[in-house]
C-alpha cells in the first residue's frame, strides 16, 4: 500500500511539473521538449514524438519527427518530415487505443516495414501512445526497448497521462500559429487595399491629368505655342510627381532600407519621403544606438508607416514628430499637432489602430494611443528588451 501511494504521489508530481512547463511553452518544439525532459528522461525506454501535419482539406499529409530521447544520447529536437502513409495500426490508434508489442517480429499486427525498421534499430519491443484531442489524433508517442518485453501497465500510465497533456498543448500552439497566419493575411490584404486607394488618389489622378494634357497638346501647339510649352512643363512635373509617388509606394510595399540599414535610418528616409509627398513637416529624433531583432524593426517600421498614413488622411496636421529611443525598453513615438479625435468615440478599426495593435502584440510590445479633439494625436510603442538582444 505504501509503495502504491508513493508511486501515485510521484506520478502526480510528474504530471504537475510537466503541465506547468507545457503551459508556458511558446511553441510546439518547447512542448515536445517538456515531455522528453520531464517524462521520457525518467524512464528506461527510447522515446520518439511524432506530430502530424494536415493539408488544406484536413487530411494527414506528413508525419514530422519532433523529438527523440534515449539514455545514450539524451533528448534532441528535430523536424524530420516524412510523407504520411496509412498503416494498419492507424485504425486502432485513431480510435485512441494504445498499442503494445512485446516482440514486433512475432506480432501479427506489425507490418513488414515496421519489422524492418525495428530490426535495423535493434529494439523489438514497441508501445504506441496516440496523441488525442477529443476524437482526433494529432500525433503519436512511440516507446521502444532493446529486448523482448511485456509492457507493464503501471509504467506506461505516466507516459499516457502526460501524452494527453502534450496533445492538448500542441493543438493549442498550432491554433495560435493558424490565428497569427490568418491575422497576417488580413493585414496584408488591408495593406494592399490601402495602397490601392493611395495609388488611385495620387498616381492615377496624375496619369489622368497627363492624358488630358497630351490629348489637347497637338491643337494647342498650333494655336498658342507658349501655352503648349506650359502644358509640356505641366506634363513633365506630373510625370516627376507620379514617379515619386510610385517610388514611395514601392518603398512601403518593401522597405528595402531595413535590409540594408538600421531602423533609425529607415525611419529618416520614410519621413523625408512622407514630407515630400504631403507637405507636412516631419522631425525625426533618435536616442541611443544599436540594432533590434529584424522582426521587431519590421513591426515598428510598419507601425510608423501606418501612423503617418493616418496623419496624412485624417489629422490636418502641420507638423509630425517621430522619436525613437533604443536600448533597454525601446520606444517609438509618433505625435502630430492635428485636430485629434475622441479615442473612446471613434472605433479603432476606422483609423487602422487594430493592425497597429496586432503588429505590436506579435513582438510583445505595448501600444498606446492618446488623443483628444483639438489636441493632436500621440501613438507610442514600447518594446522591452528582456533578453538583452539590442546590439
């Protein structure tokens, strides 16, 4: 009785430690690592974690080896991918049943391919634990042993219980990735729509004006060459303006400066382009130095782009101030002297604030919007460099 009670307490503690670690894991890899290090490493069995990947129709497309543990090598993570091939064992595994084989070479359920693999690896005893989320299997834990072995139910129970935790955690991380990808696609679509509007409002209008001038130019040349020369000058100016607008839009589509220089330089370049396009004065102040991680720089730059686009469309401002502070908690602030607005009364989606907040959230930053009618608008983003990666 004492030994059973002690064993139950040990299993409870194991599951508690595993659950706590998985709950804070930020990726599928971290979830698998928690299982290998907290569960597999405490037993004598070689352990392999497989995760299924689905195609667009929801069918299994690939089986990915996510992790491996053995007493000889310890734990290791991997992403080895194999095309999914249905196995006779899948019928039981998909139903959530654990399968044990004391000797794969004599078990009639084993396929010839499975026997060949275990003959090569020298581990004839196998246990398959399905990773179930409700009635759906999203992976598999495979335990193996180098001798013919009758698997004790009591020894497998911790593996099964922890596998249930792992299955739920993996499904949760996969959903988070899917949601993030959907949000990214929505953000891309909104960005395309915004650029299409700007293209229509700027370049298309310039091209239309050039077309009208070009149509009347031959007749005007016959009547009044001075006016025709003036029209040619207008076409030249419109062409230059359209080229400048196109360059600015291309820069917004792909800010190459971020691949060639740091965020501070890219902000200065974009501010200068914005000032030429809109006539709104922009001052840029940079404090501190160093480079942020590429995803952080990209997100901050896009937020600055969207904030300045809002100024041009809505603020009726005469001046904008862009400030960037690097080091420790990095801070980006865009402030204008425009009309401002009531933050509580205006839906955030109307001013593109949703996409800015989502960009900030993807890098773990905090975005604040301060504004009031007649007092301008101030947008600030703070990114805490908790790992000291600013260089």
